[in-house]
């Protein structure tokens, strides 16, 4: 696997779960990493755990103006940007008839608008380094699950944006891909993990026969960020142990 020394990586939602595992993997390979999130104590603890190569920015990416501030502070801290990982996400399950306007807006603001704004702000810097964007999607983005219309459609929108931006930014030397995790053992999946019936059904539908680990997803992020994937762009890579094949 590539060495990421002298590379700078920005990871949203980097305090826990997939974001933290990705940050740890990049640091282990020599990168400097900036993590963002809303919970300052969690971010601070994670950054301390990662060591001097890590920096944290307390921020809510769904707020207007925050993507620009995050990118500006990253450049001010480390002077460049090589990889942007749009990991921060949110969702809720339930019928559309019981979903409020505020809930729809919250999910789309975080899952669609924020990544687009971050990519826009990062583009001039990624063009200088011939960098990469990795969007974190979901296997639910191409499945049909009643009760997930808002979340699943937001991730599907992110998938298509990934393909469109791969074509738009490719001439600048910027690659844009996405990783679509299956059910992964993180805090976000706590409700599912606590329901043995649903958990058993998901594992039974996963050919590899287990939940994913954050490190499984981080490995895919590292692979797509590396020079070995230098001819790969516009792809939605499934990392779900075969779920939703």
C-alpha cells in the first residue's frame, strides 16, 4: 500500500466510527490528518489518540459557510490538501408520511449539500496536488427499503454527484470515487444491532456472514486514495461483504 507521507487528508465526521478508523489508517501510513465533527470533546480525544500528525476542527458541516471555513483552516494548518473524505452523514428511518420538512432538510443538508460545498471549496487545492475525493455512500443507495426514502435517496444523489464530478474534475487531475458500506459495527447502527431479528436477517443476507468493521471501510478508503487507484474515478465501490449484490 502507498505511503502517504507529505500528504494531507481532511475527513469529516472523523471523531468516531468509519471516520476515526480512516484517520487512524492514514496516520499509520504517514499522512497528516484533519478531522471534523460536532462533538468537540470526542474530536479532541481522537486527535490526541492519533498523535501530532492530527488536527481537529469542531464544526457542523451542514451549516452554511462551514465547509469553506473547514477547508481554509486545513490549508492554514498544513498548507495543502491531497485527499478529502466526505464521511459525515445522518439519517432516519420511517415512512415519509411521518417525516417532517425539518428532518428532510437536515438529512439532505448533511448528506448532499455539505459534501458538494466541501468539494467545491477543496477543488482549487486538490487541483494543485492532483488529489482525490472519497464520498462515503451506503448500500442502501441502490436498494429499495420501505421507510428509508429520504436517507436512501440522499445517498443515491451523492452517488450520481460522484460520477458527475469525476467527469467534471478529471481534467484537473482530481479523482472522485465513493465507498458504499453495508451494515457496519458503529454507533450509528446501534438500533439495528440491538434488534436480534433484524440483525440476524441482515447477516443472513450478507454472503461474508458478519457485520462490517470500521476498519473494513477504512481499507477501501485508503485503496481508492492511493496512487495505485490512479486510473480509477467515478466509481461507487461496494464494501458490504456482498450485501445487496
